[in-house]
C-alpha cells in the first residue's frame, strides 16, 4: 500500500535516532568494544556491530544505551535469538523502549501467546499508533475476538492518514475467516471508498475474487496491474488463471500472517525514505512471523545490498526458495551482490545457470549480458543480449535499454553499423533518451560522419539532462569536430565544472583552448588532466601535446593514418 504525501513523512525517527546516538559514557573497560561497535554501526556493518556490542553489554550489563544499540544491530543482522535475549535484559533493567516492545510482542505473537501481557510501547508518535493499533487487532483475532478486532481496525481508521492501511488490514482479516464478500467490498472501494493498493494488495484482491467465483474479474485486475508495473507474483497468478488452475486463498491464513503484513507494509512505506535500520526492523519482524514472506526477504536483501553489506545480502537473497515466482529476481539480486563483493566469476556463474533454468525469461538473459559486458566478454554478451531481444515482442518499447546496451557492445567490437542500428532502434522505441542520443551522437562525431545530425542529437540530450558533464562534453566536442572552436569553449568549461577531476574532459578543454589561441591555459589543462591519472595511451598523447602543441600532434596522427592506409592498400 501507499500513503498520502503527509503520511509518508511519519517515521519513528525519534526513538531510533536516540538509540544510535552515543548516549551515556560507557563504563571503564567498555570503551574499546563500544568504540568498535560505534564505528561498525556507522559503516552499517551489523555483524561487527552486534559482536562488539555484545562484548560491551557483557562488561556493563545495566547500560540501557548499549543494550538498545545492541538490540538494533542484532535485529538488522537477523540474530533474532540474540535480539530477544537483549530485549529481555533491557526490560529487566527497567528500561522502556519501542523496539524492545516490538521485539518481545512479535515473539509472543509468533509463538501463539495471544493471551500474554504485551509490552507497552514507549513512543506514541509517528507510526507507533498505526503499528500498535493494527497489531493489537490481529492479537484480538488470535484470541478469537473478531468483534474486538474489527473495532480495533475501526479505531485506527479514525485517523485519516491511517484509514487506508486499517481498511486494507481489515479486508485481510475478513478474508482469513472466509468472509470474502466483505473483504471484496473493502478492497474494491465499495464500502469505504477507493484504496490505493500495491501489487501485493492486488494479489490479495485477486485471490479473494477467485474465491467468489469471479475468476474473469480477477484476471482483468491482474492484467491491468501487470501492464502498469512488474510483479513476479502477479505474473504467476495471471498464468495460473489463464491455465484454469484451482487457486486457494493463501495470502493471509493466520493472525501471524496478518501481523507480518502489518510489518511488511511499514517497511515498504519507509523504504527509500528512512534509515536502513528502520526498514530492517520491520522487515525482520515480518520474517520472524512468516519465514516464507518472500517480499520481506527481498526487502532485507536489497537493503543490505544498498548499504554495501554484500555478503549478508547474498545470504538473504539465497533464502528465497526456487519454487517461488520471485526466485529469478532473488538470483539476479544475488548475482549483483556477488559482483559488488568482487566475486565476479561466481556472479556470472549464478546468472549463467539462471539463464538455463529460465530460458524464456528475457530479463534474465539481459542481466547476464550486462555482467558479461562489464567484464568485456563481448561475444558472450552480444549473444545474451540478442537472446533477450528475441524474447521481447516486436516493437516492445520496454526493450529499448537492451538495444542500447547491445549497441555499446557492438561499438566496443568495432561493429559500427550494427551499433548505429541498435541505437536508432532504441530511439524509435523511446525517443529523446539522452544517454542514447549522446552515445550515438558522440560516436558519429568520432567517426566524423553525419556531424550536423550528431550536433542536433547532442543538443537534445543536453536539454534533457543539462547537469550531465559527459553529455555537455559531447556537445563541446562536436563543435570542436565541426571547427566551431569558439562555440566549444562555453560547454567545455561547463563540462569541467560538472566533472572537475575527469582526465578526458580536462584534456578536451585543453584542446579547445589551444584552438582559440589560449595556449597557456591549454597547457595548464593538459597538465591538470595528467594529474588525474588517465589511461597510459591518453597520458602519452597529452605529454606529447605539452611538448609540441596540439597542431603538431594532429599532423603526426594524420600522417601516421595516411601511412597505415597506404600500407593496407
């Protein structure tokens, strides 16, 4: 589900920000592990943070700040057993903390102890009233008190920003007990007005419709949803509906599953808007309640990858079962994490195996091709891109990035006609894409062909992306190739402003200055370019320009090119 613009800004930052602050000074003998834990926390290294905080709390057992920070690190790491131990120690020491309450209450829900006394939250701000209200409703369901649960959902819905979330959760509760008509009344908007559903919410609604013998409506809903955005689960459901398979309602079948959806929804709300620890806490709680909650697992893995914890991310991606529709997405994520961890051969092996397991899935082949292209295994990359394009429908506009990527490989292999064809196809599918316009325009400039068209392409690219230094450099360079040196000065200076330490851009500015008789500034720019450690072939050429000037270098290159042509003839 999504939220209103106002609600999107509501997070429980106060509690977590306080926990991540240095807090009270640690006792003597704790400083070493405490400082190591703090450094690990700053680096989002949850493994080391948890290890050092554990050492610190063993030496200063009553320090609530240390306990709180240890708890966060252990939850983020996925050490729920350790987190529960720390949460209990914190509670025993007399502390009050929202995350302690979430941890211990979630454990009780997982174990079916709905009649146990729940730990009260200490922070009534931000998302806490929403989370607590919805979790309490599911606890009432666990106690067999459906009337109280519905009243709890109603109470949460009284807050306008919370209403959509409460009604969605209410529909899941009704579906769980078999009241599919009431669930559909809510999900369709008939009872409380339209709900803005995520693809996961649409999956729930489609399952509800099937139970009402409305498979055609379910298929229409799924088809509309998959046209707007990709969802492996919805695609799988669509295929099963088309095949006439019997589909049971299994979206939420226990109170634990319902509570897991509450936590997962919170993680989804915060994803991209809050610190990773916020997202990890809610995602881990969803996982604690439902180990097979694949969207929560993927959120955990993607968050770990985003913060550079590639080994942890790899392990999280690997937990998605190969029977789940999103397995290939998890494997592509695992491959990316392996690649980022400098395990490049393993990464390519994962995607090679995946391409054999999913021979008819275009995105798998393009993902493999991307990795092969990064490693400049051009023949293999070309084959993988071509296979991906074969699996796309004719004129599929979504295929333009694959044509663009294949065009880059063609350019690197010297297949310039094929490169141009791919780039032009990409532009037909998605006109005015600045990267494609720039790459094609720049390539035409380097070939010294179709220069007026190249100029217009790059002008358009600059208009679309004025803050791109590389595209601005291309504009200046096409002016340079056209002999319009004065026109090249302003965009090339702008390119250097945007990319001040790029050796090629600084080198280009030197060339432009030389052509407008600003020789000292040209020499300065060439020396500046050398200071940024260009490739050795470029560095050698720059040193030669400093020695004899650009005109002499160009004359030497022209003469060498002429001799080579004569020899070839």
